[in-house]
C-alpha cells in the first residue's frame, strides 16, 4: 500500500503568538476577534498554529472552540510551547536582542519578539508557505487573498511585509540621516521613501528560508552587528527592526505587501513631535483588508 498524507500540503498555515494571558485579560478578547474574523472570511482550509504557554494554551483552546461553534466552520489547530521554541532559537535571540530589544536579557519575553526570524526551523518541513499575525488584528477579507501575494514575490524574496505606517524609523535613523541628508531611508512612501516594515503580519516562503545560505549567514552575530553599526541603528521593536534593516541592505529578500494588509491604527508618534508629518506615513489609500490595533488602539467595528 502507498499511503502518503498529501492532504496536509493543501492547508493554509496561519501562525499566531498567544502567551502570558490571564483569562480576563484584554489579550483574550483581541485573540477572539482575530480568530473569529480569520475563520469567518476564510474560504480555504486553515491549519492554525498557536505559540503559547500552558495557561494561555487552555484559554486559546476555549476561544477557538467557541469561534468554531459561532462561525460553523472548522480549522485544524496545533500548539507549540513558547519555552521550547525559545530554547530552539536561542542563537538567533542572543544575536538580535542586544540591538533590537528595549531591555535585553529577559530570557523569554525576548524570545517572543524574535521567533519569526527562525520560524523556518520550527515549522514542520511539510509547511512550504506560512503567514504569521499579531493577535491584535482583525480580518476584513479572506486570508486566501493574502496568500495570493506569494505569487508576486520576486525570485529571491523570502518574506513579505507591509510598510510601517509611523515615522518610528525616521526617528531611529536620526543620526544616519544627518550624515546622509539625501537618503530615502526613513522617508515616507509617497515620495519613493522607505519607512521600514511592520511585523504585525509576516509572509514566509519557508522552503526558500530553509535552503537560503545567504539568510542564515545574515543572521549571524558579526553581520547583524555590522548592519546596525553602518546605520547607527539601536532599535526596540524586535523582529521588525531586523526586517527594516534587511530591507535596506537586501531589498530583494523582502516583498513589500500592500498597506491594506496591515492597516496600523497606533498614533503614538503623532503626539511625540511628529504631528506635522505623521499623515505622510500613516496614509494608506488601499482597501483595508486587515486591521492592526497596535499600541492597544481600538479597531473600528465595520
Ligand atoms: N503577545 C502575546 N503576549 C504578550 C504580548 C504580546 O502573546 O504578553 C503577542 C501577541 O500576538 C501580540 C504580539 O505578540 O499581538 C505583539 O504584541 P502587540 O500586538 O501588543 O504589539 P504592538 O503591535 O502594539 O506593537
Ligand atoms: Mn500588534
């Protein structure tokens, strides 16, 4: 007999981190809205991969069960223990956190912010493509349409990310921009600038990542250090700081996804000295397909 579980390859792999959640915490409600909107609009089979700790996992299971009942739809669910993943990715975390963490050294809160950079080592090898989402997001469209973006990837693209919609990297690149007054790094998109990436939604070509010698060299200690020194870059936003630098050094490795697929709502930087230019960064004229209620911003109800 010849029984190969080929059906697995037809699933759309959706990843989400859900940790440190108490049963009454706001994160539970966010995760419920995320999961509900994901399943409600989905026209494809979803394998939902939840990275969690023991307590949060139990809460996730209840939320997901309720969502399946309420939507009348089903998805496969897999859980991964965040402590175990943190151990598996210790090398990447120890390289990244000195440069991209607000207070490096707090073992597992650090790991949380860098898991995406090693997802290709965690995801079982039958997963060729995957998407990862923050739990503070809400779909307005079918996740299938987002996966269509993989067809637009250039030959070398490993990741797909949407632009950061605040001037945070204008701020972080202050010194570099002073030394290089003509640079487009840190400028808004409307004049051909590069505002960096937001990592609330990440597309992965896992197959290419596993095979990429280039990527696995770039994430080593010396290369990351060299990149941060070149741009005088000291970040605090975890993986998205790294993606932003990678997009400057190796733009061919990251496909820029339409801003409508990560419509960030946080206005924190507008009130921190950037009121005059904030709108240049936050503007997104595309149809909104995925809301991101970042920095605890409420998501509109439509
Ligand atoms: N997260 C989590 N537990 C936490 C903090 C964060 O599971 O205690 C996950 C969750 O998926 C969340 C993501 O990490 O959406 C990023 O954090 P958050 O969305 O709050 O950051 P922001 O988008 O506001 O910068
Ligand atoms: Mn978020």
